[in-house]
C-alpha cells in the first residue's frame, strides 16, 4: 500500500469520526485514543511513516481486540474505517519523517 493511499484512508477515518453523531462521538474517541496508545506502545519513540503504513497494511487483529475491550457492548464502536483509521491518522503526526501535514523524504 502506498503512503498516499494510507493517508487518504486515515484522513477519511478522522473525518467520519468528527462527523459521528454527538451521542456516539465520545465512545468513538475513547476507542481511537486507546488505539493510539497501543500504536505508541508497539512502535515506540522514533518511527517512520512507512513503518506505520506497513503496520496498517497488515491489519493486525489487535486493533479489533483493543476496540472490543474498550467498548464490549457497542459493536458499532469497532468500525475500523472510523476508529482504526482515525487512530493511525493521529499517530502519523508523531512520525519522524512527517511534518507540516506531509511526509518529508530524506536523501539517502
């Protein structure tokens, strides 16, 4: 998966989360926040955008496990196209090679 495809999907997830009905948004935010915390734990301090894309492309089962543990009685809050994509979009901002809303490419 290309970075451009991934970031488009992630941005759409953030948009869908922000447009969710107010009565659902708080729980969706909690689930997404738990996913961001798990991304931080899994990727650690310094990481590159491609590492995040690779992790996303693998569609790890742990994403749904986290969502289900945060909202066990609310399966609508597990929708990957909302909570997972929004979490990846938010965590992208911490990538070492991402700044100002775009990926910075270093010459190697």
